[in-house]
């Protein structure tokens, strides 16, 4: 039965799409909880994590490997993720650079996830939505295109493996 399973790396277009979809879920959760003052830290964690996933989805769509995305120097650093994205042609989104800088340390140091001695200043939820929603919408057609091409290529490249199962090894 194990011979019926083929292991191979996941196509980056699939990964880009999964990152984008997960980022969208976190962003939608932010929008649901944004007005609850008792959920400030979890709410802003949802926001910064959605930004991180959106930026990583773009990088994966541009061929940046999973291994590179996990490296310590870039992993949760929104400013470095943003800079790498701009090098690879990220569409312009008003105030995104400022947001990447604003949330860089808070995200890298996990200030929204764990108690710290810092009093955190954050932009209003309205402003956050005005920046992150255009990011998502600018990325949507890019990620959709890359995911569709990956699906077509994957189907063509693995047709000879039918009816065996494929498990992604990374």
C-alpha cells in the first residue's frame, strides 16, 4: 500500500494560495473582533499575522522557497518581508511600508502573543483595514493566477502517476 504513495515537494503556487487564503481568514477574524476592547492583543495578532501571510504569499508566488521564508532573518520581520516583496514587484499599497515598520518589532518580538512590559500603541482598526484590504485585493489576482498555473502544471506533470496518491514532502 505504501508503494501507492509518491512524495514530492508542494508546488510553490499551491503554497502561495494556501498562505493567501489563511491570511484572508486571519484578516476576516480581525474585522470581526476589531471593536471588542477586551480582545485588543488577540485582535492585533490576527492583523499582523494576516499581513505576514499576505506578504509571504506574494513571495512564494514569485518563487521564494518555503525554506527561505522560514529563515530567522525574515521569518516574522514584516519590514524585511515588505522590502523583499518590493524587490520582486509588489504592487504599491498606500501606507503599507509604514505599517510594516510600525508592526515590525511587535510582530518579531511576539508582543501580541505573549505578555510583555510594553504598552503597545497601534493604529485604529479603521486605518488598519484601509491598508490591509487593498493589500489583499492587489494580491488576489496575482495569487489566483499563480495558483491556477500551478494546478495545470501539476496535473500535467503528475498524470503518469495516476492512480497513486501524492503526499507533499516539505
